[in-house]
């Protein structure tokens, strides 16, 4: 609403419905907020040079080298998933992605999210289903399959 009141705007019915204009403003603001979600910064990732040389010893099964490898693989998969989520976010509506994020990532109950958005529970369930379907679709694409299998 702040964006609406700050904008110099005069309503012209020939250009479209007023509610469509308000919906577009709301969509832009939600996209802005979703874009400000925390990203992984380079300083949050431990540089390889800082790893002790004995941790890189892969001749010792079950040793520190295996732990490092597992952590690296987990971090890689985490970044790949974040990339896929970012890609999906651009393919669905901001409201759909936000519902998915609240239920599946942040762990809120679907009923709670439905009450927050003032929609029925099935709308929240359908939003989660659509985002998961898009994720499956992306995971099946050759460029993601190649990255994930490595």
C-alpha cells in the first residue's frame, strides 16, 4: 500500500482494472521480499586451503578425510537444491512459492498458512504440490541430472 500511495498514479479504466494494478504492485513487493532471502555468501564457506592436510588423506577409510568428503557433498547438494529452488521461484507465482516455503521449508502447518493467507487448506496443499512438481520437472532436465549425479 505504501508503494501505491507514493506512486504518482491516475487511474485510467482503458488500461485495465484497478484491482489488476494493485495485484501487480503486491506481486512486485512479494518478489522483492523473496529476493532478499539470505543467500550463501563466499565468506560462509570454509576455504579448501584452511582444511588441514591430514583431513585430505583418503587412504584412511572412516577417517577425517571421509568426514570432509561427506560435508563437501552435503554442501554441494545443498547449493544445488538452493539453485533449483531459485529456478522454481521464477516459474511459479510468489504466493505459491511463499506457501510452499512456509510449509515445506520452514515447517509451519498447512492449516496455519491457510489461516495466514485467508485461503482454504487445499489451496496451500495445491501450491506445495505445484512447486514439488516443478522441482521434479527441473531435476529431470539433463543439466540438473548431470550436476546431481556427480
